[in-house]
């Protein structure tokens, strides 16, 4: 539920009797968000649970933050649409001693014209309608496709075809050195290609995507491919189901750091899933139960996230939410730990207040 302010600006040559030649429509939006988050366990504190993380002896922390606040602007000028959005998450300049400053972080900046999208936005692999409503930013990222990057995309009816920014995330074959050698991305010269088909109706929507990649680290050519299914399905009353299923050489596209593209020079295979059921108790109050998980073959990572929340609209623009959940790492052989598997879990509780602009 978003309230947006519209501003119309007339640009052009004027005469005594003529109207403006062109007009642009500006839409401003976003939200202010305040979080209170408590984490207790042996996985290091994160502002929101990604698919990464490290196991510690003890991780017990309370953190208040407003860094997830977000601002955006849309511009429409005839057949041309532009959109830009910033937030402040993950961009700390200060700390609790010095000012708690955060830098603006670019999320989206793209142009749309006659079915062509160019710029930075959600990867074509991402169906944002299949994100659960959560207090933890992004929800069960460990089981989702959650990538923003530069791309060029063509949309024709139900079909989308895209070339997206290539980037190989992983490690080189084992060497005599103790530390892992990260792959040099200087050979990322072939764009990733994605084909997506969308279908929607009164029942909701579903998307099926295929990813094709040519990875050439250290001049060792490898071809990767994967598939992704995402859906937002209406059930009883206003209730809905969010669903994502992913399989293949998806690497960085799925799990938000739960899987890499290549491990020790070997192409990684990822299996991931996310499920969320949202139930409306009243017109203003609803709850979501969600679960996400990613497993990989080569690195043998196993990451999961489960949570339950309740949200209520105090006003049409002001939402109060409370969430409890658990993030777990149960790796059999992680590159984060050379001598023993990484295994651990942390529980969390989060209170959020969000004011939509």
C-alpha cells in the first residue's frame, strides 16, 4: 500500500495561444522504516538474514536502525518512463560512537521505452510479486532469486528476453596456498542470457525463467544453465501463497550468498525453494508464515530461514509489524571453514514500523 505524490511539470515553448509542447509526470514514493531487532544464537548478527553468515561462539545483540528507509522517483514523458530508487541499507559510514551515518545506495536506475528496459533493476529472473511480506528485509533471501543488476530487456506480451551483466563469483582450483583464491572477473565478457514467460489472471501470476551463462575464469570455459519458477497465488478470501523453486547452475542469482558460481574451479549446482502463506485476520491485520532453503552440491552448503509475523495498518499509510524467526547454517563442507563444517543457528525477534510516503 503506497501513497505517491504526483507533480506535473510542463516543459516547452510557449506562445500567447499555444499549449505546452511536452509534459512530464513525476511520481515520488518510498517509505520511512524503523526497526528494533534482537538476535540470539551462534551465527553472527546481520541486519537482515542473507544466505551467507559465519558461525561464532556466541552472537547476542540488539540493534535499532532506520537505514532501510527508501526513496524513489518515477518520471513519465510521453512513451518514455524512468525510475530511480535509493536506500541506506548496508552502507554504514559511522557507528554507535560516531553519528550512525549511512550513505545513499543505488537500488534501481532504469529507462523503459516501447518494451525495452535498460539500466539497473531486478534481474529478469526475479518475480518480485513472489516476495513474502516480512519485517526482516527481503524475507527468506536464502531461498529466493534476489538480484539487481544492469541489463537490457525486451518485453513482448508474456515473453521477456534479457542480456544481463556477467559476473563470476567463486574460487579457483586448489593451490598450495592456505587461503582460497577468488576468481578474477576480467574474463567475464559474455552477458548472461535469460528467457522468461509470464502468465497471470484472477488467480494470481506465475513466471518460468531459464538462465544461460558462459563462464570463462582463467580461460577455462564452462557453460551453465538453470531454471526458476515463481508464483503469487490467490487462495481463500484475501489470502495468498508466495512460491519460488530454483535448480541448476544459478550461483549468485539465488540464495543471496548461499551459493557460488564456481567452487575450486568446478561449476556449482544449486537447489533452492521458498514458500510463504499470508492470512488476513481482518481488513487491516495479516500474518505470514514463511520458509526458505538453499543446498549446493559441490560446496555442500545448507542454509535455511523460517519465520512468522503479524502486520497491522494503524492508518492507511502506517504499518506496524512484529516477527520471530530462525536462521540456520548446516554446511557439510564450507569454504568459510577449512578444518570443520560450519553449523549453527540464531533466533531473532524484530519490531518494525513503516510509513509509506
